[in-house]
C-alpha cells in the first residue's frame, strides 16, 4: 500500500486538481457538469458514477443506468459521467480521489484496478459489503474473481470478461469445408488442423485467410501474441515483480512470432492492415477468420447480409488460453457512511442484475446467474465463445501495464512490426527490452 511520502505527494496533487478542475473536465460528457469532481453534488443523495463507455457499450450502459434510476428514486438518483477511454480516464480518477472528490462508484479494467489499488486509490470490498446486497464470491466467474483479488482483498467486482476471439465469415469457411451440419465451425484444435484450415480458406479467397489489425493498432498484436504465448506449457509471465522485471520466456516469444511471420510469408495472414481494414477483409469475404475482441460483434451485426460466427481462439499448442480483461466496478477511496456503502453496493448489484443487456454487446457476463441462464445460453453467437472466459489470461500487474497502457502500446508496436516483416522476432524482443527499461527501473508514481 501507499507510503506516507506518497500521501504527501497526493496532497500536493489534490491542490493542483482544485485549481485545474475545469480543465480536467474538458473531455467528459455529463449533466450536471462537474458534480462529484469539483464542488458538491447538487443532490447529496445522488450516486456519482464514472465510466469510460462509448459507442454500443455506452448506449447499453445508459439503458442499465435508467433501470437503476427507475427502481431507486428516478432521474435524480444517479449522475453518470463518461470520460475518454484509456490513460485520460485513469488519470482523472486518480486525481479526483487524491483531491478528495472521487465518484461513489467507478468502472476500471481489472488490469488497471491493480495499480490503482497499489497506489491507495481504492477501498477494499468486504464480504459484508457483498452480503449487504445479497452477493457472494460464488456468484462470479472464478477466473475473473480470482484475478481481482489482491493482497488477500477484493478490490473490484467484475461485470464481464472480454476475451480475444475468432470471428469467421460463414460463407467463406463454408466453401472451404469448415462448417458442420449445424453451421458451426469444425474443431480446429492443434497447429496442423488450424494451418490446414488457413490453406483451405486461402484457396477460396485467392489470398488472405485470417486478418489481424497491426497498422496504427498496438493492442491487437499484443492480445494475439500473448494468447498464443500462454497456450505453451510452462511459460513465465512477460513481466514480474509488479512490472520491475521482464521475465518473458524468450524461446516461446520467438516460437510464436516465427509462426506468425510464416503465416504472413505464405499469404495466409495479412502483412499490414489497420483496425478497420482487418475487419473489413473478413466482413466482405476477402478473408475467412478475423481475430479481435468480442465487442466487434456489434459492428459485424450491422453489416447487411453478413453471415458470421464467433468462437474461442483455437488451442494451437498445449492448452487453451485467451488474452482478456474485465470491466469491473471499484470503490474509489473516500470516507463513507454505512448508508453510502450500501448505496454504492446497491447500484453495483443493479448493474449485475442487468447483465443480459450488457451481454448483448458481446461481453461474457461475470455474474453467474446471468451466465448460467437459459436466456444467455440462447444468445448466438455470444454463447458460442463464452467458454473462453474460463481460461482468460490477464496482463501481468505493472503500474504502466493493462488495457490501453504504455506497456501495451510499446510492446504491441514492436509485435505489429514483426507481422509487417519489418523486424525479426529477436529484433523486436531487443527493442522491447530497451524501450521498457525506463519503466522497469522506475517505481510506481502512484
């Protein structure tokens, strides 16, 4: 946890925040503006909630927020604020907390919650807190629940798991002979089976079989790499000692990236496509497979005439693995009365109760009453890849790591260059070590 010196630094930052509060709000969308960040809430009974959801996720979250308001006092019961995704959001959340003006509840990626906890930004969530609204640890997917536990404490409540998955164009893979009688993708376990499928798809498309965004896109190359890396038995974490040490298994690193370059050289995998270009290739039938987070289900569903499916990333090596993160609810550190803690937990429980709405956007519910429900199991293709949440691989804890982080951008950029055949796997590893040195040698500033 934080030291006395860290709290002194926070006190200074808190004063700076008070002076610059208006600037800090420039990127948010809220009404009334600034309640809960500068000044006092207009309604002392109003719950202040911060999140980073835009697009389809944003609209679904707004529906869920309206559900909470309907049951708990109408439109004045909740003030929800949306901030820019990634580092800007986490910076605002940190500054607001050290300035003693945090929201009551906030969203955090699980991989970003850990550095916030290490910096003293979060309050633990006790078993009594859970019980106060009828929850317990057994109500959640075990992988996500175990991953949030830190220092023996519950630091976050998972809403979902969002794993890397494989989209497929049903028309293309059907012509390649890869669909069963029910229109589902045949089992592609093992490198031989998967590469045979790529070769068959390439004959149908006349070229590309599988696409991965890797130009002006750093997250996806990292997610693809670490998925395949963790399918290899016995590999060490990429980072250890809370990000102070690079401990990657160099042989496995080279093995995975050498295979990726082989696919590029054979024409099966694209050499260079941006995020939108990679999905467009699959959506328009110029490729059969597309690797991305399950949230792109909304985009796929919007394409008129597209027949598609989604499955977990096939197990190509020794064991199944899928890089993932979870959206979680956290309690930023503040003095709370028992009634305020109950209010925050009631809001979180309301969101969990509406997990079916959230699942419509592709995310796998972490809340087992929804995940195990007949309504969720009837969702297609969502239910077809839900098993990936059971073997989710979360990024290693590091103050500079997690979703949308400096680590992801630094490492992902080099991995993208490997796919572009612009650098060798060994050259990429050397560059990664050099570029991360400044972060591995720097204690957490939180």
